[in-house]
């Protein structure tokens, strides 16, 4: 084919045109097969069906005169026809299906097997009707010449046998099976008989099994074809469960012992696996005198025999050691342990080098089998730790565990990563022994290994932080300096890949970090990274996972200054960000804050920034805000938050009057109806909201405990006075493991009636120096929040019921203290330097300093706020 000429060299001479003609002819030849594949008018005519025909008539017509693909479609639609009109389907359609299946191809046969099974599972007809209409068709096609079709019909039959009555099973299946299992029948027929016998033993009594089924079983175990012997051997486990212990020892065990010495490798393998699965059935004498010598023989010959036996032996070794644990002598115990260690390094050591006479394809196949053996050893490691006793792990199995964690093959490391949590639980107080291996797997180059490890990462880190003990104590993870770099490197490696689901899962699991490492470590090593992901990552689930984890970090942060910086950054960089995408993520974050924090916390810091987004120029932001408004309203309490409710109603009215986008307006109207139906929570507990109010009270109590702990730490550092360690530890435990107040004790909740006691309680709090507060409202706020200055003159009254004493106490605590102030920009890390003061909608915060005596002027409210008040008397 000639290359296309350039524009400068293009000419229209005769030779050039001939070249183009040849190119066109070649293109025509290429297109011809495509044209030939199209349907001709005659074929289209044959495939066309009258649209006026009903479902039953159309199905009968297509099965009678249609093509194979149409018949297959009808059979696939058979469950639907049975649901719509079972009587007519059984009378008219099913006979046609039987006729078609006699000459049907593989695809139609497979479709029919699936459809028949679906009809059974959906219970479209009674069991009696199903057996009468479908069972003979299933039995007829069991011996189809195609193995896939035969297996499909067999699976359907085995499922049908679960629901058939005994008499039907006897007459329709068991009686014909006597002739089907004879040597004169085909191998396929005898194989089917083996699987049916394995299912039948659970349906009849022991006498019937002994008289009618066991003779067939013995006959098939002695079959001349190794495939039949192997298949029957694998069914002996089901048969043993149906006939009981005595018959198993007298009939099944001798057959298994004979099959274990069979000349066929697959038969010996089947006998070995069946014996392992039946270990619980046999008593100690059978295990020690019969099974143990056989297992020893298998282990001794495994390296010389086919590697498939070695693979099976390595997979069942854990179960084998557990089942034979009580009968091992010390020497046998040691030999089995050494055998396991040898399997763990199979293919890695020099003595297991390849034979020079093997061709490359054989070497590759052998290497795959060795990898499977080591993978199975990793799977069995927890069982082997129990076998040697966890106390002896360091001496007996640590080196093996180290080798498996550093195995050159990913499947082996993947399996050991899955088992890591089980190993950690077994080691308990010795979990410190595997710290380095945790770091190794976190730094693994394969994301599959990391994915397997992080499934139980919170539980693993908790075990390591507590030293495997159940009692809560100070974190021990600072003694492992490589953990935090390994965690951050794992996250960055997941972020750099295209496997965003692993990245999302990892960020979700990082929510456990406040319980295992210090608040400062999270603040300086993880918080800024969560911000970066929220603002730069392109995958929405990843952004939401980072947002929720950041909220949890904020929830358990123990320094008020750091919390305020994070809140300010959320509002400024997300809520007031230039990108509408960031503002959308701000709304997602607010949803998580409503879920994780108390109502007062949300109203104090995020209520106004959220409702300000009703002015957002992007319709998608306003639309998302409308969906969030019911949750925002649920955070308000009446009458304490009446001023905030007025602000919310004013914003909703503005949306109703001024919204121009029809989609947003439709959602606003639906939201207004939902807001009108909502019942407001009161300051005092109501029966309707009792559980929710208890949960919110518990959250608020934990937030106050954080302030108390911070104040205690400051007093300890600044005053040099000793702090009661028991009190400090109790407060720390209350935050890490919060407990709700008992429902039997009524909780005292402050309302308007508590105003007389609030002043005295406030003085007691000041005297105790637990919280020395000044309102954050002393700071300069954004002018757009000025219309709420006069509404923030109440004193916050927080009620909580300490679970330790069980006594209801009411404390009046100002939620804003000296530590709520934003520290100087020079003392902040670059990533958190505030550019403007933090707005606050303090629920019930008081300004204890008289503005006149302090020389401060009250900022004048905006005209817009005055107008809104006049219009809203």
C-alpha cells in the first residue's frame, strides 16, 4: 500500500491517480467481509416476529420455527414466563423446550440447566409439580457427551435433590442408579453416579444406606478407571457424615487405607485429603495406629513424588498437625516442625537447585509449584504457631516468619499479610517481636500486599500499641520510630498508583491512628496530607475518605490551638475556596462533622459558613447545600438556638425567592417541605429524641474532657505542680473509650430554669482553674457574621452524667477559653498560618470582660442585618 503523499508533492497525473485507485481497491477488499456479515433481507424476514403475539404464543412460535439463537433466548426467559403464567408455560412451552433440547447445541443446553435451576430457586411451582415436569428432563441430559453440559445438569440435579421427598429420590434417582453405576456403563455415567451417591447419603436412614448405597460405594471404589476411584474417594467424606462413626470406622476407613496405596497419584491424593478432613471422626487409637503412619509415609515420599502431592500436603499441614497434636511424641513433633520449615524455603535454597536435564518449560512449571507450596505454608503459619505454642515463637518459628515476609514472590507475601493479624493475636504480649515485619510489609513494593495488610491494620496497630494486652495503657508505638514513615510512604505509594480503591481503604483505616499514636504526631505528619488529598486528588471516594479521616483526627486532637487552626483552614481553603469543587468537599466535611461531633460544636464553628453558601454562584454547590439543610437544622436546639434558626429560615426564603436555576429551585421546594415536617429538639430531653440526645450529650462531654486534659497538662508544665495521674489517666480513658450515661439515671440538662445556678457553677469552675476562659468573640470577626454579635451573650450550660459515679451533675462551662485563641502567625507551621481570625457562632458563649471597661468598641452590625430584622419582626 502506498504511503499518503504530502500536500506539497501531491499531483494529479495519471500515474498518481492509478496509485490512489489501487489503494481504494485494497480498502474495498478489506471492507468486503464486513458487508458479507450483514443480514440479508431474507434472513431479517425469517428473524422477524409479529409484535401482536403474546409472550406464550411468541415463545411457542420461536421454539417451533425460529433459529437457535431465538430458541436460546426463549429458554433463558423461561423463569419469567413461569412467574407470569405458570400453567400455560407448563402446558404449551415446556413440551416444546423438551423437543428442542434433544437436538440443542451446547449453549442452549447450558442455558436450559441454569433456567431450570432458577425456576426451582424462585419456587414458581410446588416441589411435586417441579419433579413431575422438570426432573425427567434433567436426568435425561446428565450423560451428555459434552463434559461442561453434563456438569451443568448435574449441579442442577444436586440442588433439586435437596428439596425432593424421600419416595421421589428412591424411585426416580436411587433405583436407576444401581444400573448406572455398573462397569458396563460409560465412565461419564459412573462419575455422575459417584457424585449422586455422595448427596444421597444425607437423605436416607442408616439401614437404607448400609443395604442399598454402601455396596455401590464399595464397587465404585474398586472401579477399573482411576478417575472413578478418585471421584468416589472424594465423596467418602460426605458419606461418612451420613452413616455415623461406627460405619465410618468399619467401612470407610478400610477403603481409604486401600485407596491411599493406589497406583494412581490422583487417587492417593484424594485419599490423603479425605483422611485429613475426617480426622475429627476417628478416635485416638485410629489416629495413632492407622492415620499417623500413613501421614509419615506421605511426608517422607512427598519430595520424591509428584509436586501436586507436595502442594496438597503443604495446604493441609496445619489441619493435620492440629488433628494429631495429642498423639505426637516429642521426636515426631520436632520432625513435623522441621518438615514445615523445609517447605517454607522450598525452591529458595541451593540444595533445591534445578536439575540440569530439565528444559526451561519444566523449570517454570516446577517453580510455580514451589511458589504454591510456600504460599500454603504462609497460610498455615497461625496453625503452626499454635502447634509450637506462642511462647516458643521466637525460638522455633521467627526465622521462618521472617523468610515468608521477605519471600521474593508476591503471592507468598500477600498470604502472610492476610495472616498477619491472626499471628499478632496469637503472640499477644510477644507481638513486639514482629514490629519490623509489619514495617517491611507496609513498605512492600506490591500494592496487593499492602491491600491485604490494611484490612486489619487498625486491629494490628491497637495490639502493638497495647503490647497485646487487653487493658488500655499508654501507647508503646513511639518505641517503633519507623512506623510513621512507613505509614506515610504506604499512602504516597497508593496515591501514585491507579488503584484508587486501595488508596481509599488505606485512608479509611488511618482513622484508627488517634488511638495508637500521639496527637502531635498526627497533626504534623498526617493532617496536612489529608488537606492536600482533599484539594488535589481527582477521585471523589478518595477525597471523601480523606475528609472523614481528617474529621476524626480533629475529633481527637488534644490541643485547642491546633483544632482552631484546622477549623479555620477548612473554612478558608474549602468553604471559601475559589474552586467550586473545594466548596463541595467542604459540604461533605460538614456532613461528617455533624456525624462525629456534638451539635454545639457544629453550630459554634460551621453553621454560618455553611448557610453562607446559599449565595454561592455555582448551582451544584447550592444544590448540594439544599440536600444538607435538614441535617443542619437537626443540630439546632430551641430556644437556645432560636437566632440560628432565624438565620436558616431567612436563607431558605432567599433561595425560594431569588433562585433562578430550575433544578436547584425544585430541590429547594422539596427541602422546604422536609424542613417543615422536622420536629425541633428542645434543650430538655424528650422521649422522641432521647437516644439521640444522650449520644450528643456524650460527644459534648468528651469534647469538654479534651479541654480539661489540655488544661491539666498546661498546669503540670507551667506551675510545676504534680497532677493526679489517676485522674489524668481516667480522663484519657474516657475519651478513647467513651461510654454513654446509663439510661436508668435521668440526665440533668440545663435549660432556661438553670439560669440561677449557672453563675455559682461558673465561679466554681473558675476557682478550680480547670478552664479559665474568655470568649472567642473578643476577636475581630468577618463583618458578614456581625449580625449575630448580640445573640451570643448567653452562658453555655452543659449537662453530663459521669458514668463512674452515676450521679447527675449540672455544670456551667464556657466553651471558649484562652486556649481557643489563635496563636501568633510566627509560631505556626507554614501550612497552618491563619490569614484572618476564625468566625464563631458560639452557642451560649459569654463575654466576661466588659467591652466598655476594656476600651473595646462593639462592632456595628451591617445594614443588611438590620433590614432583615425589620422585615422579620
